[in-house]
C-alpha cells in the first residue's frame, strides 16, 4: 500500500518558487524500466538478466528481480502515485520477453489505459536491456526480429500511445553487457563488441520504420551522454579523452543524427554499413538524453582500475579517473549539474539543425533515507542547469526524473536507491520521500498539471 502525503507532510520541503519558469508545454515526467520494477518473472519468458542474475557473483547483494517492486500486480497503486505527484508523462519500458508470453501485451494495455484515465501521457521504451534469451545482439537477425516485435506492440497500443522510444542506452548495454561483462549477458569482448553496437543501432532504425508504418508521429531514441573532461592538458590525456568521447558519445549519436560513424569507426562494423546507416539515420522527432555525471579521462595507466564498481581492463586505451572537488552520490558519482548545460550546448554546437528537440529522459541520483535532502539538492541543481541550456538556445522539450520507485538496480541489486518513492522490498509498502513532495510542488508551480497534451 502506498502512503500518499498530504499538504502538511510536504510543507517543510525546500521551496521551489525561485526556480526559473519553463515553457507551458514542457513535458515533466518520471521514468522506470520493466526488469527493474515489474517482477512476475514466472509470468513471462526468461530474459538475459534472469540468466545473468542466477549465476553467483554477478549481483552484489545476491538478489534477483523475481519480485522487484511487483509493479506487474501493483501498477494501479503506482499510477495513483504518479497522479498525486502531478507529472504530465510517465516513461516506462515494455518487456520484449513479456510480449512474447501469453497475456503479456494485455498487461501493457491495462497500464496504458490506467495512465490515460489519470491524464498521464504514456511514453513507452521498447528495449531497456531485457533481451529474450533466444536473441543475441551479436547476430544481425536480432535487429529484424526486434522490428517485428515493435510492429506487434505498435499495432496494439498505437491508438493510445503517441510518443515512442526505440532503445535505451545502447552504449551502456554494449560496454557493460558485451565488452566488460559487468551486466547481462556477461560477455567480455572488449572491442569485439562493436558489432553489438551496430546491430542495436540498426534495430533502432528498423523500429523507427515499423513505428512510422503503424502511424506513429512522435518517435525518438535514448542515449546516455555526458561531457568528457581530460585529466590534464597533456597530449596523451587529451588523446585518451577524445577516444573515450567517441566511444560513449559520438559513436551512438552520429549514426543516428548524421548518418555516419565518427573517425572511421564504421570500418569496424559488420555488413553493408553504408546501406545500414541510411536505415539508422531515419529522421527523429526528438532525441532522448540520459544525464548523470561527466567523466574524467586520462591516458592508460597500464593496470586494471576499479571505477564506479567496474573493473576497467589494463589494455583499454584510456583510464577513467576520479573527479575531485565535487560532492558524490551514494553510488560515488560526482554531482556536477553544470555538466548537463555543457553537454547540451556542446551537442547544439556540434550537430546544429541535425539535432532534433531534446528530452532529458533520465536524470537522478542514489541516496538513502526518506528525508532525502541530497536528492532535492541534486534535482534542484540539474533543473536550473537545464534551464540555462534552454536560455542558451538549446531546444529542450522535457525532463524525466529517474526514478519513480526504488528498484532493482542491475548489478548493484537493491543496494542503490534512486526513487522518489521508498519501497520496502519485504512488504512492498511504498512511502513517498521528501524529494517526492519537492518535485510535486515544482510541478504545481510550473503549471504542469494544467498543460497536459
């Protein structure tokens, strides 16, 4: 059962009235993903995370997502929290393995109807890392099977869903899941994982075509981006930082936005790359950006480096360094709101009119506790940084907080809490945090409840 706070319970929250005003049609929302909250794993076919989680040592606290937040059975309760929060939109993901299972699409039917009844815009992401075990991104055929699945979903939900996202963070899924083995499916291919990147991007392009064929008019992709800060101005550090920026930013943005791979990277991709790029670069209506922090990068140090819970192999042509002088979240990530302004203005300058309107599709932080003033400070700073980018001329149309609920945080298990709402995973009791009240007040002051579409 969720505890929905009343006015007096949130009255002690930091005032939001001094935050700058955003456009009346700005899309305010929160985000989640299927594997992290749905649970009900025995009511769908397995995905690669189920297999990865079952192998000892992969999840830090030894947990699984078998129940997670039990959103599959408690979605009405969670939509009530969304309604009380006052968001205009809810970004969730659709589980490909669940759609493959009997009754799977029925669940998303019910969820979409519940959201629309609450006057909340549904924004589904069609792939958020939970690949069916029968598929493999190393194989080109997976891109075509993905497009078939997208057509099936769009035919079922397209009469009630206007805004679609094809993929979530193909860079992280490639790097963490296929290059370093820290995420499912656990491959350690290093640069031999590049075909995985290409096949995901091809899947995106094919999905855009499938959505257009079904009548969709508001389609985008979500990539995780952040500024790359060189460790120094020494040539070796600058070179390493530039290469890292290619891998984590340009490699996944430029095929979509420009129809080309940066700096000859297309030569490492499989198949008829020139023909594939025409598919990958299908025009978009918006470009989703997930932002958490900048990354400080220097020349390789010749040894393995532990960073952010990851083991970075010695043979990588760069090393990731700590960013000093900034507060950090419970995850150890630096809190640098100015990095969001820098990122967006850099993209505007780099891509010009090839950059569609931008939506910040994830931004958030991990902190413990119900009185989560650190999260309020984090969100306050990033909303202000976003407004600075808007003032500087970047066409930003929306902002989604990660996340509505504390959830299964991938390889971290339940040790990291990103939610505006606390979840007691033993009882499934939902308790809004101080940040929930703060964000609710922000939305009221910004007039979000009266500007839905």
